């Protein structure tokens, strides 16, 4: 098997299992552990995976988020439930900001049911889906394209947002704990914060699997969101941080609300 074919197969295994074992890979491909180490190093440098002791994973760490192409294949039912719960916050005629991410891409598809809308986004998947759709005014935020996140970031993105004002911004995060949401990439934190600043209100969408975790950068205080949508109840430390605040927590799976 050629090197590129082997590395593609490693990626396929990561999509299926989330993690791979160094010894198992060496045995599977009948190559040395050093060869597998080199494969994993190259894939890590490309932002595809995160090396861990004895192997590699695509699960997020404090400084790592998996590639958009992996995330869009995972937990479709959870993303759909969260997107539908978030959709309740949208009314026809609104101007809506949607950020990067695979969950946000699912929301982008759902937004078509709320036309007419103005949709502002840096998410390339949403841009592609909404091109030519009647009843949608699409404002595509430019910037530097990130293949890993399938979205645009940087000064151009942030400058464009500074000249816009939306009714609501939908923000996703790979980690939240205590009174904060987190992200591991500074560029993306700046874009998401610009989206929050450009909107009358903000909604945090987060998979419950990401709750109780932190990442390198603080994205925002939970108090900066009017609504938090997840697929399971928030842990105690987050609920304690929200006590006395005017933040609505929507649990998508149970279709209930807490304040």
C-alpha cells in the first residue's frame, strides 16, 4: 500500500472509531512503528488529528479541534435536534448571523423554512447551500479561507462584521465549563466575538459531549448569551454560573426550557 493510501485509510479509521492505536496500525499495514509515527506526524501537522500516547485521536483537546470533514459526519441526530431547537428563535424577516462549524451548517439548512431572511455567515457550507435560494439575502463574509474549518476568518471577516447589525447570532463552541465558553483557535474566537458584538442577541449551540471541558482561549462568558441550546441538561457548575442571569437554557432532546 502506498503512503497516501495508508494515510487515507488512517483517516477512515479515525472517522469510524475517533481514535487509532499505534501498534494496531503498524500490524494492520505491515509497516514499522516509526513509519506510522511519521504518518501521524504528517497528519497532525495538517491539522487532521491529535497525537496522544500510543496513537492518535480526532476528539477535541484544549488546543485541537478536529477537521470539519470529520465533524460533519458525526452525531447527525444531535446536530439536527439542537438546530431545530435553535430555529425556534428565528422569525421571518430577521437578519441572522451563523458562524462556522458542522452544527451551524445543519442550522443553515433548517433556516430555509423561515424565509424571508437575511443570512450573514462565514461558513462555506452555508454559502454553498443558500446560493440562489429565493427568499434569502445571503451576505457572505470574506477573509482567509480555512480548509480545516471550511470557513473564512481574519481581519476582512471582522471588519465586515463591524459594519453590520443582526437580530441574532448563532454561535457554536467546542467546549464550555463553569461560566465560560471556550475555543482553541484565536482567529476563530475573534470572528465569533465580532458576530456577538454585531447582533442584538446571541445563542450558544453546544453538544452536551463538549460540556465540562475547556480549551485554550475564552470565547465568551455564558452571560453574553441570551439563550443556550444543548441536547442534555447543563452540568451543575454551568447552571450555578447562570443563577440569577436572564439566560434561557433550551434542552433540545426534551424540548423543555429552564431559566
